[in-house]
């Protein structure tokens, strides 16, 4: 998918100034080198730019942005390019540059007394997890792209993942930020404070803003005690309502030890087993729905096994579940998590889906899935149901897979109609059309439909105040 935005191509003298500011090895201008930065790894977003810059310091980023501000050049910040909504792809009019944070990749400091780690925006998420583990701590943000996504992108999209139930979104893990503003000035808010009541909490403005208000160049992140005990369970049940009831049951008995709680429908599991090699059904008997649950604590190794077994036995007696399997080893637990992490591949193998990253109140999850299934069955016979997600925070990935009779072109034609059906139900239930993937370009028009006018006015006012020229990631997040 390409954009319709029409801007002014960048003058040759501007290109040369920007190359100089990027420093040695910091500029890419060959089409073959630029191409990977202009195309999304999924969903077909693409664009064209004359230049990709990869600065190594915050000062260099600031100088680049100053030049762009003087010349009115659009700046597209980009991390690991793993986004799912077109937020980090440029438009096709050659009026923008991509500023990649990939060489801003230093871990600046670790403070185990304050339980913080200070990192630059280009540090890969997995590297932060490993660094935390090396000092006997946990950085809990965990998602499928953690081996390639960068923390600046995670911050700019307020990434979620599987540990939100216990630790919260990225927003809850950030204590301080360093940001290059749209005029090229630098805000140094790298404070590792849990309490700071001196006015507006400015870091929150940039978390989830998708680079439309500035470029995050560094962050102070929270660390946590590393769990010393853990258990993983695969649970068969009859319905999403049973899954929600099971969550309440488990949290009442086990409290915050419940760190992940993932709902998986049988249809997507069938697609995985049929289309992606290397997986097997964890249970002999087939169930309509499953929960993949993880418990962690600071207790002795193995100390959670008996409490988990007792809680599952009670759930079985109360008819909340049909069956349960507790992983007997770390290898078996990893095998179960690979199922969850491979569900995107399952949809691709089945011919493609229409992805919906939505959230509703936890109490409305079952109602949402039932209403959406019924509405789409009536509107698009043959569309294959596909739902999974993070029950603990109400985030459901509701991704119907195309009927076997549709080709990819027909799927694209039906996308807007299916989106409208699903999102109307979500909003009617008090939910959000984007829970963790962001707005980017793919949800831009829908945001204008579903956001309150006063809320859109506040967003536009903030954008104008910080970026009056509109050069930061133009055409993303903020509807015209």
C-alpha cells in the first residue's frame, strides 16, 4: 500500500547538508540500500525517499532535525521496522527522509540499587532482556519481534506483549526519556524517579506518539527482581466466557503470580497445525478454546507447582475448565509458547487474514467475540473465525481468515467493510480499535470516525504546539 500524500521533493543542497550531519557511514542514498527501510515487513506498506540517515549520537539526530526544520523536510523516525500499521514507512513523494535509530545502540548505564537501565533508542529489545538478566534482574516487556524490534519503537508505539497483565504496557516501564524535538532542541528527561510531581509528566506525551512529536533517543527503564520460580499450563475450556471466569479464579487464588494469560481459539490452532511445520497438538482431546497461562514468583524453584495444580483442580470441580496440562520441563513450556508465537505464521499459511488489534473491558471479551463472529458469519459467509490474545488486559487479536473461495485481491476489497463491522462492535462495548499496535496509517481514517471530536481537537492542538511545521512523521496518527 502506497500513500497519496503529495509533498515537495528535497533540494540537492538539502540532501548534501543532511549527509554531512549524519557523520561517516551514516547516510544511505543507493536505492538498493534504501529499499529495506521503505517497506514494511508485513501488510504491504511502502514508500520512497532519497535518503536514509543512521546517526550514532543524539547530537547528530538533533542537527539532522534542525536542518529538516529549516528546510521543511519531513522526518520519518524508524526503529527495527517491525510495526504493523504503516507508522514507520515513508510516503512515496520523495519529500521525506528516514532517520533510523539502529546505530544509537548503547546501554548507557545499569543501576541495580534503583532497579533501572538506561539505554539508547536503537537497542534491540532482546539485548535489554539479556542485559537485565546479566545483573539478576528482569525487563518484562516481551513480544514476538523482540529479537529485532528496538526499544525506541516499542516506546513510540507503547508496545504491549504477553506480560502486560502483571507488569503493564511499555508506558508503565519507562521512567525517563531523552527526545529530540521537532525544532532540533533536545529534552533531557532521563530521570530514574518513581515520584516527580512537578507539573505535567512530559514523557507520557511521547510514549505511544509514534514519532509524530519528536524522536526518542534514549530512555530510563524499570527493572524488576528476576523470578526464581515459574510454571506454565495449557488449559482446555469451552468458551471465552469460561476463560474470563478462569482468570478471576486464578488471580483470586494466586494473585500477581499470574504473569501471562493467553486465550487461543481452536480454529487458529487448527490452521497452525495444518500449515506450519514443527508443532503438535498439546492435548489428545480437542477443545473449543484454550488458555496458555504462566505463573512466576520469587519463591524456591518448584514452589508454584502445587498451588497451580490445586487451583486447576478446583477449576475443574467448578466446571470452569475441561482439561489442563502443566509443563513438565522448561523445554515443554517453551514448546507451548512457540505455539502462541507462531499464530501469525498460521494466518499467513492459510492465505491471509484481516487483523484487528482491539481491546474491550475484560468483562466484555466473550460478548465481543460472540457478536463479531455472528456479524461476520452473516456478512461474509465462509470467513474463518480466528481469535486469540491477552485476556488479562482485554486485548484480543480478532483476525478473520479469508474464505478458501477468496483470493488476496478479494480479501483487500472486503477489508474496509469487515473493519467497520468489527470496530463498530468494539466501540459499542466501550473498547479501542488499537490496543498495542498503534494507529500509523492503517487506522488513520477510522480514528476520525471513532474518536470524540474534543479528543481529536486536543491531539491536533498538541501536535501544532510541538510541531507547528508538521515535519515529524507527517501523515501518521493525527487525522487531517
